[in-house]
């Protein structure tokens, strides 16, 4: 968190509204992942990722339809009117987007179900680094030395988290082996 704060402070084109939106998005995503973890690991419930998607997808459709109706639909109607006729949706693009979204949600449910919501959030940080590297190298966006310092701090935090997680897994494995050998005797 400290590394991300330093990187945001060093942003060349800092926008407080953008930072507020990003913080709200991070909070919403973290809440969503924690709720998914609770859903997948609750006692008495045994939902696998496919079953979870079966129940969650209709709720997502309902909640996303409202902003779509007010934001996207007027734009689609304006584009169709300016095209002098009916604008036909590209079925191949739409279908591949649907498959990618399904696969992404399935992967999220699998990862959260097998590990934790925190692991998924850390994976999101790595995704953000890749986006920053892409924008810096390909798009030639400005990255200041303070940004790089903040990203370095964040990288060290993620590395420490991964190290601690691996050490915890090794300790749990050693404890299970010790308990198994004690029970066998």
C-alpha cells in the first residue's frame, strides 16, 4: 500500500478524481473477492466455480443492465441513427468477448477457491505492473523516478507476501507430515 501511495504521489498527471475512482474500484473488487471466498468456503455449502457462476451471473446481469441502459444504450442508438440504418452487432467479437469473460470469471473462482481473496488481490497488483510496463514501453507514457520508487516498494511488499505464504505452506506441510507419522506410530 505504501508503494502504491508513493507511486500515485509521483504521478506526472495526477488527478484526484481518478485516484478516488481507482480507490473505489479497488475497494469494490476486494469486497467482491472476499464475498466470493466466503461463498466458496462456507461450512455447509459446497459450491464449485461453475455452480457459483450459475448463481452469480444472473445477479451481475441485473446490476449491470441498469448502468448499461443509461450509459451505453443511448450511445448505441446514436451510432445506429448516424449509420443510416440498423447497426448490426459483430457476433464473432461479441461471442469471443463472452467466452473470455466466462473464462476469466471461472479462473477467478478457481483461484479464490483454492487459495484466498488476498492472493487474487496480489495477482491483481502484478497485472497492474504489466499494464504500467506496457504503457511505459509501448505507448511511451511518462513514468517518473518517484513512480518507479513506489513500484519498487510495492514489488518488495508482494515479494515478501509470497515468501511468507510459501514459508507458511512449508510449515503446514511439515506439520501434517509430523502428525501423520505420529498417528502411524
